[in-house]
């Protein structure tokens, strides 16, 4: 997992051309015309984004998710949230892998990281994450989730 602020995005261009494309797009993205869950194609199925405008959720019962074919870059545009984080171990997922959505869910303990507007994190297939967790009471967040194809 990488956790940083968008002002340092250029530090991660070396992760590969697709990551550079994603990070450069994120730093200048205009989301003013987007609605909740709108998808933006950046580079075909290699790099695309989804916009979210929603409430954070209680951490109680949150199950970390994991992906196989894409890395996630989650970029908080507005608000505050926590993200749960755990390394994928040998335990099988509690909700099996859905290849169409490239996602599975685990019922495992996790640590949390606090995000403020401008922060982003990158997770790979060995990283489990529970996004959009409330810090106390649920609150409004706006964010981009950029998917970067790994294969």
C-alpha cells in the first residue's frame, strides 16, 4: 500500500506508464459534471475512474475487499474518512471472488488510516482495504477510485 497526498503524485510515476497516466489525470480531474458512480474512461480498460459522492459508513461489520486484476488508487476530494487495511493472508475470502467485478471480501481484522481531502492511497492484489469508513458519525465524502490494470 502507498499512502500520500496528491501534491506528491509525481513520486509514483515510476510505478509504470499506467500509474503515471492515472496520477496525472487525478491531479487535474474536473469532476464538476459527474454524478455519483459515474465512470470515466481514461485509457480504455487499462485505466478508468469512478466518481463517488456519498456518506461514509460505520466500521462495524465492514469487510475488507481485495482485487486481482487491477490496482486501486482511491483519491479523497472532499471530506474525511478512514480506510481499513490488512495484508491478504492465506485465509480464503468470506465472499468469493467475483471475476466480473474483480472483487472479493474477507472477514479479517484490519488497521485504519485517516484520510483528509487531497490524500490518496494505492492498493495492489495483496492489499485488502475497507474504504469509506466513518470517523465517528457518518459524513459526506467525494472521491475518485481509479482502476489501473496490472496484466
